[in-house]
């Protein structure tokens, strides 16, 4: 039996009581993080354009675009809400799976909760945990023992459609067979590649939205009686055969399914850039804490990365040290290190259109040597980062970080995520009403007690309704 049958059954049968206390608490962190990162990204490039297009297209006023408050067809609302969450590259991540689970599971569940109405916090959290577990297991099972990065897939987008279909099917209360059809339809629409990262294209932030829109549409099609492929994962033309040359782990896919949730291994990001940059940022922060110096005191900087990280975050060197656009900066380990030494940290304002034109940042970045590869970093849960600073006085400081801040072994707590939430909202050109922000945070703290999660949505809206 194809593993997807077990997923469909699990999505149908699971109960809130199946979630451990740890999973429930991390799910709340994911939800708070989603709203913060999503609202922070609401006016970034790509989102207003999608909002404008949806106003041109029109359609049934089914679901709400966060911040803007437009009522549009459910799949379109979800696409906008997913995209705004992914623009800052600040959304949650599962390092080992190379996956952003929350950006798929949470807006799918929220959009469909508004579509059907009356979804409780417990049911909402259960759907999110199921979606998080599914998309992370799919990534973990892919090419075990290898890095997926050299193969060019964008895992979140690639697996996002079938995961969103399953989450939507759960919220729609579809039976097992119809959930299977939803997933099968979504499989026919699954795609997602990493070329936008290499080219600095906005498509990177649009990818998960494409996937979630496809997944929701697939679930609604299945609800109307349309059918999809059955043996989606392990069939003769299933996911792992077509996309990954049948290199996968069935054990990872199904072991303790419905009992253990990969939510436990989700990290909340402390810095708004690709997670692979975070070890370098933490290493730079450690160096900064050991010595008082200015950027002018630095003669040169050398970085070491793992073999799977080089092409994604450290090369081509000229684009990583002088970004063509701020997508380049979000995927540049040299830029993250530069931000620490020039500005003292790595914040949203350091990965922005203005930052990549800052002469002080560019001047120090120009003194970073091309990154070297340390083969010993290969196979780590997240490849380590090593930073060496050579100072003008002849001294040197070197630090290496294997597991950065925010990992399950070094996690952020609710207060940390709340601080991040406020930081994200601070960049909005039109702030949300303070009383709404406070109420949103308090409701998420007790999300499992919420009777109808759609009551969260009005709290995310600005006062004005214009672009």
C-alpha cells in the first residue's frame, strides 16, 4: 500500500488529544510567528502586486487577505497570505528536512477555517500539526544521506501542494477517499525549483503561494467529485520515482505516523534570512562579543561553509558580497556576517532594498574573501558556519557554530517570538491598532481554547483599505 493512504487516514482520524503538550505549544509559537512574519511582509514586493491582481480578477468574496482585508476566492486569499509570510525569509523551518512547514500548513488551515466557519482552536492546531508533520516527513524521506540542495528543488514549494490539499481536506471534513483524491489532484500540480534563488528573482517568495493555492483548489475539486492519482508517493509514476529516482525512506514516511509529530523539530528563525546563514551570524556575534572594534579595524574576513551550502549561500562571490537585489542578500552568508560587524546584528532592515545600497556594508563586504569549503560540515543537521576575522593589528578571531539559535536544542520561547512579532510589525508603513495586536497575541497564547479561529482575522487588518 502506498504510504499516501496512511496519510489520508491519519488526516481523517487524528484528534487534538493525539498532540503532545510540546507539539501543542510549538504549534502556538508557529502561529504567532506566522502572523508576525506575514504581517511584516504584507507590503513587501510581490504582495501588493498580487493584491492588485486579485482586485482586477474579482470573484466570490469568500476569504480575507490579511492586513488588506479584501474578500476574494479562497485559493486566491491563501496565495496572498502565504506569499506575504515568505517574503522576508523569516518563517519557521525544519533544518533536516530543508522545509518551511508553517507557511504551508497555517495559511491553508486559516483560509479553509474561514471558508467553512466554526473551526475551533483545537481543530485548527490539529490540522497545522498534521500538515507540519507531513511536509517535514516528505522532505526528510527524500534522498536519505544526501543533501537535496544540489538537485535544484525548492522543497517547500515542491511538497506544498499535496500537503495543502491534505490540510484543506481535513478542515473540509472530507472522507478518506476524497482526501486521497485531493492529494492526487494536487500531485499533478506539484513543482518548485531553486533557480529564483540563484537569479535573485521574486519567484522565490511566490513559490509556496503557488503550491497552497493549488492544494486548496485540489481539495475543492475533490469535494465536487473530481478524482486524482492514488499511488502518489510510491507508485510507478509517483513522487519519489518521478522527482527523486526512487531514492527515499519509507520508514521515515510512516514510522509512528500520527503518534510522533515532526513539529517537535521545527525551528523559529531569529534572523530574517535563509536558515543556512544563521550559523555564520551567530559566529560573527560571538566574535563581536570578544573584542571591541569597528569595521575599519577589519583587514579581511574568511568564511568556511559545507559543500551543500556553497552554491546556495556563498557563490557566486560577487553577488553575495554586492547583492543585485535584496533576495540575493537574503541568501548570502557574507552579507549576514557583514551586517553583524557593521550594524551590530541581523535585522529586517539589514536585508532590504536600502541596505544593499549602504556604502558601509558594501565596503566591508568587499573585504570578505571567497568562501572555502570544509568537507567535515557535510551531513550535519544544518551545515556549520565558521568565520575568521583578521584585524589590521595582526590579530585574528575565529568562531564556528554548528547549531544556531532557534533550533530545538536552543529554542526561542514565547516571549522571544513575541519580541520578534513586534519587530516584524514595526516595519509596516501603516501600523495595526495597538489594542488589536495585544488581543491577537493573547488569543494565540490560549489558542486551544478559541471557539472560532476566524475571530483572529479582523485583528490583523489595518484601518484603511487601500494599497
